[in-house]
């Protein structure tokens, strides 16, 4: 194994949102640079393995920091995620030095409709945090306008991102955030939007009133939502070159 391709992160903490959903905080030795929206490749070496078991994870934090944040779902029979849940503070996590991916802000457009299932919000969080920081630092002339749709079965699955994005949306005029819950009967206090992301996407796309010739659309997370959203975007007349997607996995064939 060529160790020079990797950097070691220190696991700091896991913040649980549900039994199988959590925010992971890690610390790097040096500030980590990337374009918001990209993914890191994380891995663990255990039991004398000679190479880490690796998986890609979107980075939720903004670039240029030693603090890295990931929003991860545990797949109970998965190879890596159950091991991630066993990490204790101070453990070592491997990360490929190169943070990569093309799921980044489409700078050719200034309006952006972003749809996510649960953990798929991570790249949008990074993009929005980066814009907020750049605006606060006076480093940005043009501000992009965002509508983020974020779906989960129950509201707590959306984690602290729901509070962060809702509260930012109240403070600035360039962000709208719509959390939506598909199992409201299991979440009796929920008063927000109801349905899967793909069920409410067309309604919010139309309501946003974004100019069709200056809007990019994005989907991230569960492949089923992404496939359904693709059809909705096509029927809404959105050009293929401004439709961006990041599928987190391929669904297993059912027998
Ligand atoms: C570009 C990219 C970015 C990603 N970013 C994230 C992220 O930010 N957060 C995150 O949690 N995951 C993310 N993923 C998914 C992640 O890389 C792993 O696939 C996932 O964590 C499962 O890893 P595992 O080793 O535990 O399971 P594996 O052993 O790799 O998976 C076994 C099987 O489980 C199924 N599976 C995998 N993930 C899921 C899931 N979430 N729900 C249901 N079935 C699943 C697949 O069919 C897979 O074949 C991303 C994937 C890609 C391609």
C-alpha cells in the first residue's frame, strides 16, 4: 500500500440522530482543501489488514479547516459502517489525500434547487456554509440563491442540519429550506411538509419561481429518489446539462 496517498484523521465524536444515523467529527493534522460538494474516501485498517477498507463520504464541513464533518447512515450488514460505529475518541481513520468529485456548485447558473434524502444533504451543507463564510468575509460579489429540499422518514433523521438550515434560511434572503417527512404518523409533533422529496419536488420547484434559463438542479442520496426526480426535472423542461446527481449506492436486486 502506498501510504503517501493517505492522511490520518483522528476520530473526535459521533453525534447520534437515530440508531443508524449520525454526524461524525474528525480532525486532520493540516487544513483540508476541496471544492464544497466533493467527497472524501475514508477507511479503517483493522486486524492486520494491509490496506484500509474504503468508502466515499461527502464532506459536510467547509474547506480549509482541520475539522471535518460527515453525515453517515449505518448499513447493518455493510462492510465499513458498522465498524465506524465502533470508533472511540482518538481512533485513527484513514482518508485519501485527494478529495474528489464533480458534484459541486454549477457556477454557470445562479439559482440552485437541491434535493436530498437524509445524509444526501451533506454536500449542500458544505456549499451553503462556504457561501455564508465567503459572504461574511466580504469575499463574494455574486450570491447564489438556493432552495434545499431535505427528506427523511421522521424529522429527527434530518439531524442538526434541519435546525442549522432552517435557522440560516430565516436570517438570509438567499436560502430556502424545506424539510419533509414521509412517515408523519410516527412523528406526531411534526407540522412541516409531508411526503417524500420526490412527492413534493415539483410543487416547490414551481413555487420557487426561479428563472428556468438560470437554474441548476441537484439530487443526492437514495437512487430511487434520484431516478424519480430525473423524470420530474425532464417533464419540467430542465435541460440535461444543468441536472446534477450523486447516487450514494446501487440498490440490491430483490429476489
Ligand atoms: C460519491 C459518494 C458519496 C457518498 N457519501 C455518503 C455520505 O455522505 N453518507 C453516507 O452515509 N453514505 C455515503 N455514501 C455511501 C457510502 O460510500 C457507502 O456505500 C455506505 O456507507 C455503505 O458502506 P458499507 O461498507 O457499510 O456497506 P457496503 O458493504 O458497501 O454495502 C452493502 C450494500 O448495502 C447497500 N447500501 C449501501 N448504502 C446504503 C444505504 N445508505 N441505504 C441502503 N442500502 C445501502 C448497497 O446495495 C450495498 O451494495 C456515498 C457514496 C458515494 C458513491
